[in-house]
C-alpha cells in the first residue's frame, strides 16, 4: 500500500469517490496517508511490531465497510478513534471481535459522552464487563449490538425481534443503567482506597 502513488485530492473528495464507486484503490490512497498513525497507535497498545502491522491491514478491511456507513468530516480524527477502539477491543478479548467508533450523533447528551469515555479507557473494561452483567438480558443485548458491534437500530430490531421504539428504550435505559453502575463502582473504589468502605466490589 505504501507504494501507491500520491493523490492530491482532499480526504473528503476521496471519501466521496470511494462511497460512489466502491473502488478499493481510492480507499487505499486515502488510507496510506495515515498508515503511520494507525501503526503507531497499534504499536503503542500491542507492544508488538508484527501484531501492529497485521492490525493495520485488518483496520483497512474494516474501513471498507464502516466508511460507507458513516458521514465522516474529519477522517484523521475518525480513523484515530476507530484504531483506538479496535486495539482496546482486541486487548479486551482474544477473539477477533469487530469494533466501532461511536458516531458523533450518538454523543449529544451527557450520558452518551460518559459512556464514550468509558469505552475509551482500557482500565475501565473490567468494570464495564461487571456492569453489563447487571443489565437485564434485553438491555445488555441491545447495548452490545449497538455500541460494541456497530449495529444500527433496524439491524437490532431484526436480530432481537422487537419493535423499533422498544429497541430504542433498551439502549437508552441500558446506557443510563451502565452509567449509574459505573459511577457506583468508581465511588466504591475511592472509598476502599481511602479506607472508608468495605472490601467488596
């Protein structure tokens, strides 16, 4: 990919061309501009050059699908976030789960911003796993499909066999309950560190 000739077109122009034509050569021309960035982020998380190189290619494969689904104004920033999420999810589990960046349209409320912050912080994954386990089955399933697998509402409706409004309710309530649980866990950790709480988390 590094041998591809340079293209002077703006990122936004290449994105539009790729979405219109589906030409992977165009996407490759865009991606090569930021391959060093992607590699650097992967190397930071994995501490392994070969794994980082493999991840650069795997992230490109994800772009083929995800770039068509999202309206991206700042490709560099969007790609950086996508790369971080990919690395964190790979560290989270040995299985090759898909990752997704949280669209800006889903981050308008404090609750959404809070959850996005949680997903960005590697040290919070154990707490997140615990709190996901406290949700009812429908809320947990909807949240995982929406935030972690990048499914849209219509896809979740089909997968869960629920009405659109019900799915929306599951996601909103699940997100709110996750926030409450995470805040409680944070408070318990602080209390234990200060010697004012019990040892149970």
